[in-house]
């Protein structure tokens, strides 16, 4: 890699601001080495994480009055035509590498276009830049059909969602590749924290791996690194087997959980992959934390891996830092504190590593 990732600070997508410009002021000031585009859920329904990536998917219905999205699968003839059109566009994009048919429009994301405009005016490329999409499992298991059945259980639509999201990843990476030396795309899968529970007992492990793997391959095909964000605890080897480059999780709340899979994490790091530690809390607790307390918390989590034989120096070298989740549900003051503590914690760990040689 041309640019170091050691204690590189980046973020999850959402911020609570109503202005993309104000959100970007914070992003570009606090995480300039790997900025993100801000998702702004307070601007309305279309910036919600399950809806923001829905353009171009067949049979989608957005109900403004009820504040929800669903798939209408009832009209088989209309659906067949819509699905045929989707697959034709997907195959054409594969041949041409023009993914604009799957663009996220300004009506669904102010942040994407605001970041692009800022970067156009910048004098140089960023060393890293991160984009994101909601993952196929989270959308598939959260969004329902007209009968209120999760669309994930419709195998035809599951495939469409996977390919549609993969296409949106490729479109984003193509859109931003001229502005950064290296690109990362996170696939946000918060629902993985419930994998194995009674609610999703019928969701098969192999199907989870296959769904994530297809999106990973698309991101790799566009020249990006793929990270998966899960803001809880899950069976981390699933992500490792899916071929992801970066595992991102809530290390503030669930840091010790990753030590349960120490041997798999050790192999993951030795392969050259990364852990993005969500060590900065995205709750009211952020107001009580300092960079020093967060460094101490990070060290304690790494000690848990070290106690099981994982090389601490390797962990340090291949660690990135993030908030534990998005900041969209916080107040603006709390969110800004999150980004401030993220920047300070990253800088403190970099300085310590440099001092230790």
C-alpha cells in the first residue's frame, strides 16, 4: 500500500447535521487522511440507511406517509419486466465498467456530491478515502414485501439486492478514484450482531458468506479494500471467510469478544488484513472520555489478544480507528466530540508508536 494504515482514523457514515457542508467541515478537519461522505438521516426518509441505496432496485415502493420502504412482489408480469431490465443494466455495466445506472442521486444523498465538490477543489489527492453501503443482509432482513415478509427469504430478490448493492459500491469507487490514492468501501451489516439468534435461525451461515463475498468481490474488482462494519458482537470468522480486508466493530462495548477467535484473527492479520477498532463510543458516554482513557481501553482490548498469542506489534501495525457506530442519533455537540476524540486518540497512538520505534 502506498499510504500507511497504522492507526488511520476514519468513520462510519451518519452524522446528525442538517447541512452536508457543516458535516464535511468536521470530517475534513478531524479525519483528513481518510474522509468519508456523510449520510444525513435527519434530512428525511431517503437518507435512511435501508432506503438510501434503493434506487434502481426493481419493485421498490417508498411510502412517505408511513415512513417506510417495501418491495411489491404481487404483480408478476410487471415484476418480470422490471427484473429483466435490472439484469440487463447490470450485465451492461459489467461489460463497460460504467455503473451510472446504479448511481445514488442527490435526492438520496447530499453528502456524496458535497464531498466530491470539496475534493475537486482540493490541491492534492487524499492518501485514503472511504465510501459505504448498507449490506445485503441488513437490507434483506429489515425490508419486507407487501405481505410483511422479509425480502431476504425471496431468493430472486435476495440476488437482486446483493447485485444492486455491489453495483452501488462500484459506482462510488469509480466516482471517487480520481481523488484518492487508496479507496476503502465499508459494507454496513449491523444485523449480523443478531446472527444465530432465534429471530434469524433460518438464515444459513453459507448464505451469509456468499452474500457478503459477492459484494467483497465487486469492491475488489473496482480496486478498493472492503471493510464490514458490525456495531455489536458476531461470529467474526464469517467475515474472515467472506474475504473482507477490514473487520470493523464496536470495540468500546464489545472489545473482548474478538479474543474468542484469537487464532482466526491471528491468521487474518498475518494475511495482511486489518482490524478497524470502533474504540470511540457513539453514546452519551463520549462526554466523559478522553484520548488517554480511550488509548487505555484500546490497550486493554489488545492485551486480550496478546494473552492468546497474537503479536501485539502486528495488531498495532494493522489497526485502524473509528467510532463504534455512526453518529446520526447523537446531538451535534456529541457527534463533534466523537470526531474530536477520534482524531486525538489516533494521534496519541501514532506518537506512542513512533516514540517506541
